[in-house]
């Protein structure tokens, strides 16, 4: 039956005889029809070519020969010829069973869609979505209300004392107790960090992201920014990992896998690590700069400037094929709540599977750093660049710990601000540097995992030097221009 | 109907007139039967070593010249024939442009005024009739269309295989109906029952046969 249908879609003259010849030459057993194998061969399908090479042995040369002969009859590639033929057949079938009514008036959905793709209205729409979705829902509700509840009510009050008790009673060695339930222990820090801080933030973010995703807004955003993104070596498609980066850069780095070329993946990874602040970072920045709108503007301008500049330079330096952009614009839809929950749950599961081990590793590293004295050594080294960018050396601790535990870095800077050790200018410089600085150890490890050890480390060294250089320049500019923010 | 050779001679005579000369030196065409043909029809006059265009022959000569230069335009602009062979091909092509074909070609090309060498193309009936209306394009790259233009995909001309595959993967194939919804900041096309956003590079690879 299937065989008959497959046969009935005949190809034009020179192609059909070659197909039969190929079919006859295929002697091994394939799971799919030999005709399908022959068609895939003519379309230069790499996987099938490899499989046939392995299975046919000596007969393979003759098969290659036939493919080459068939191609000689056409000026275009055979995959094109075959696709055109299939398209014609599909259209013919569709025509016999489908009728489309043309309505004179555009439906509301379609008009809304056009509005979203309008370059002048699209911008404000984006701002509204960012404000309510990101700032209000993720920032205020997720990172504020939920984090406070889970961390204070559940972990600090119940889980941590319980686990500490348990470990202290059953694990004999002090050093191992520290590893598990110490100040930076796997349970008290790693697990708590993952569940009490990251979970509510990323869960609310993924929830908001799933809603935005399911409405079909993202491809419309991608088409709006494509030309701009081409300047930084990316295509509009990259808007998805970059927006996701506003939630969690580590997750977003993983999502760069969806970008089509290696060049785009590298540029996107670099920009995520450097200039896209994650939701935890933005929490810090808003806390520090919330009372200083002008400082917030300076911070935003510097970050956007760095984003464009580094993207532009990276696209000039990086070899490789230039990005092309093509994306389906699906119809706008009202998201289904069950889908949103399922999607959020799947992402969270995936996320924890990949990221939780990194938090545990971070706990182990802090533990090692503490007992070996590497930490106090690093803090002293960091004091140099910290002073260089015009900050008090006390900020060094905040920077280093912020790398391992974001809220610690925030609290550190916040305490310094409260103690009156930081001027408004210094806070802006600290925010710029902290944003550009590697966001967290999880992302460093993810960069290495995704981009390889050499590129991952090279990026980190570049970011380390670059972030402090920009901090230095901002400090210098503010001083020279005698600006008091 | 004039022979091809006779048309060539009329065209050469017209070029002489354009250049301000009155006659054409017979030289190599002294014994050409086409000269005889033209004399018989009363389109030219002959004296010692020259031929002259008569009033009656002028419209014929004008038409020959127009067809030649339109052919040149068509071959360069639409078919992208190489410069080296353009003369040779258009010399053959021009003779096919009779019976209203020349006006159709002229319309497709948007009533051009000069040939690729910069010489004037004599105006035809079609040029004065439709002067105010915008040129009717027949086949055009997607990037040249206006929003809301509709048509069928005529052919694809992609930079490389990868581009071609990208287009094919979203169903951009000859014969599909397509309409242009938006040009800025990206191209948005409606293809069958779906919509796609593509960049300029891909859009310029799609050639559309327009329908009104």
C-alpha cells in the first residue's frame, strides 16, 4: 500500500529512471523503502550517504556514479528539483480537498499581529511587556515576595536548623560538617541557593516567558530587531536566548544551541556573559540604583553601549558565514494555561538537572577556597583592580563572593552603601563593573561546557580585564567631567 | 514581413540618421538581396555608392531600432546575459519581437528610455498611453515589490546551496502564491496560509511573477 503511494508520485523523465537504477543497486536491508533511500541519496542527505557507504561496500562507487550522472541533467540541485515536484503534488492534493475563503476585512488577530510588527509601535509594546512581565512579575513578585517567603520561612526557619542538627549529630568530622552545613555548605548554601533564590526567580521568569512565547510574540520581536542584530553578527533569531538571559544567563547560554551557526553561538555566549544582566543581577542593581534615576540611566547607557560595541567588534573579528534570518510568524494565540504550566515545569526540571550540580560544585569550591586560604589570597589580589576603578578595597569581598553567590555580593555592596563608604558615582561604577563581570560560577562552568575549555577560559579572561577597564573608564569620565550623580 | 537582413540594414540606416549622416555607404552589402527587397518596397533609395532612407521607410527603421534596444534591455536587466555576448544575442532576439510583443516587453521593463549603451529607445504606442501609471512589472525580485503586492514565485536565485535550502525549508518554491506584507525592518511574506519573516538577503533571492 505504502509502496504504491510512494510510486504514484512520479518524477520527471531523466530523474525517474535514475531512481529505479539506484533502487536496483541498493542490495542491503534498510528500514525505510529503497525508493526513499534512493531519493535521499539524490538529495545528498549526509546521514544516508554514510549509511549506504557502510552497507553497500563495493557497490557504493557505482551508486555515486549514478547520482553524479543524474545531477548532470539539471542546472539546479536535485534536492531543489525533487522539492519542486513534491510541492506541486502537495498543492494538487490540497486543491482537491481544501477551499479558502478570502475575507475582505482583516481579522482582529491579524491586525494586532501587524501592529506588533510595526517598527514604531513595536518598541513601546516591548517596553510594556518587559515592565509587567520582567520587572513587576519576576522582579517584584518572584525575586521579592517569593524569595523572602521560601528563604526566610522555609529554609532559615525549618530546613537549615533541621539539617544542621542532623549532620552535626551523625557526621563526626568538623571539616565534613562544614562541607555539608557550614556557612557555605552544600545543603545550607548550594541547595538553599538553588531552591530558595534561583527557583522562585527562574520559575516566575519561565512562567512569564512561556506566556510570551505561546502568544507568538517572540518571532515578531525577532523580525523587528533582525537588522540591528546583524550589526553585531547575530540574526533576529538570537533575540530568544538574549531575552532568556535576562532571566538566567546560564540557562540562556544553554539555549544558544538553537542558533544555526557556531559563529552566532560564540558571539551570543560572549554577549550573555558580558552585557546581559540576569534577573539576580538586576535585583542588585535596582536595589543599589533605585533611588538614583540618573545613575540608572548612566548604567543602562554604558551596558547598551558595551553590548553594541563588543558585538560589533566580535562580528568584525570572527570568521565564518554571515547570519541569515528566516522565521515563521505563527498566528497570535491566547496561551493555554495548562500548556504554560507544563512548559514551565519541563524547563525547570531540565534547568535543575543541568544547573543544580553546578551550585553544589560551587559550594565545594567555596569550602575548598576557605580551608586552603585561596579565598583570602584572591580577595587581596582583587583589591588592586577594585582600587583602580576608584572603589574602596572593602568592595573586593563583595565582588569575589558575588561571583559564587549573587545575593552575597549584593548584600556586600548594599552594606557598604549603608555604611556611607560609597558615593553615588562609586555605586554606578560598581554596578557597571559587576554587570559586565562574570555573573556567576555556574555560567563560567556552562561557558566551558558549551564552548570548550579554551574558548570558555579565553572569554572569562577577556571579560575580567574588560569589565574592570570599562569600570575604570566610567570612573575616569565621571571624575574628569566633574559629574556628581 | 521584412527579412532579418533587411531589418538590419534599416537599423543601420537609422543609426546613421541619429549620428547626423544622411546615407549609408553600400560597401560590403552592394550585392545583398536584402537591398533589393527594400528598394522594391520603396523604403530606401539608392544612388552611386550609397543608400538613403525614404520617408516611407522611416517608421520601419524606427521600429527595428526600438526592438533591438528593447531586446538589449530585456537581456541585460531580466535575463542577465553577459555583456560580451549581449550584441550577438540581441541581434537575433530583436527579430522575434513582432506582433505586439515589443510593447509587452517595453511594458515589463517599465518603458525604458535608453538602451544599456545609453542610446535612446524610440518610444512606442505603449509608452505614451500609460505614461502616468506606474510601470507594470511582471517578474521582479521580492525586494523590488511594494507592500501588498501579490504573485506566484517564478524562480529562486540564491547565493549558495545553504540559502537555497533555507528557502526551500520554509516552502519557498516556484509556483507558490506569495504576497509581501511588510518591507521594514524585515521582509514579511505570506506564503500559502503561513507568514514568514526573512531578511533582505533571502528576499532578494525570490523572484515573483506578479498578479494584479
